[in-house]
């Protein structure tokens, strides 16, 4: 478990299934994540969680409220490469949690953990071009835009551009 001032990062638990199922079935949230809601039930979400946590090149955390331990969302680190010391980030927060700084805190905690434990040197992520609030959050954390995939995904009835962002972590610099 990784503790912050307002959130903690921890493994998923059975009592998180309702919140995680709701997130996986939220059409608008999934579209913001460049995904499609698939009508998942708790059994399917449990299987998805097992797959996410069993893979050697992935790290999965539930983002929980520090005071109540209630699931606020999740954070994934995928395509983890221990030789190149890089990985790709993804974060999903409930709509009621967004805009409060808790996502930025969760990302900061995860970045610090990855640097300390795995000596990570580079993080990348993909974000919808029209998701300016997420891009602003990432920029505050030091990410910069490094590319754009035009008309990359078909979501919400139209082609969406995807912005590629990266953070090069310099040795000795705080994350």
C-alpha cells in the first residue's frame, strides 16, 4: 500500500467490485479512456482484474480515499519494460472524484514508487485530444506532448485524435 495525504494506492479487493464495475460500464468514462464500455458484470470485472494483476508487464492499483478506503478509481502501468526502464500510464477516476487533485496525487505516488522500486526513467501515456483537463494535469506533473495520432479511434460517433505524452525522469530530480 502506498499512502498519500488524500489517497492511497492499494491492491483491489472484493468490496471494490461494485465501484469498478460501474467505472467499466460508464460509457462516457470509457470513451475518455479511449475504450468502449462492454456491459461488464462483477464476474467479468473480477476476471479482468485477475488478468491485469497476473501479467508480469503490468501494475494495477486501486485509488482509494485515504480516510474511508472507498474505491475512487484505478491506475494501471502497462507495457512495463525493465531493460529500457519505461512504462505506459493509465488512470480512471469516478466522475465525482475528478477535478479535486486526487488523480494528480495518485499519479505522483505511483511515479515515485516506480522510480524508487524499479528505477523507472520514462513514462508515457495516451489521452484524447479533447480531454484538456487531463492533459493539464499531466503537464503539471511534468509530461510533455510528444506526438499526435490523427483520427485514431472511433468513439462517440466520430473519429478522435489521440495525444501522446511522455515524462523523462532525470536521475536525482524529484518526481
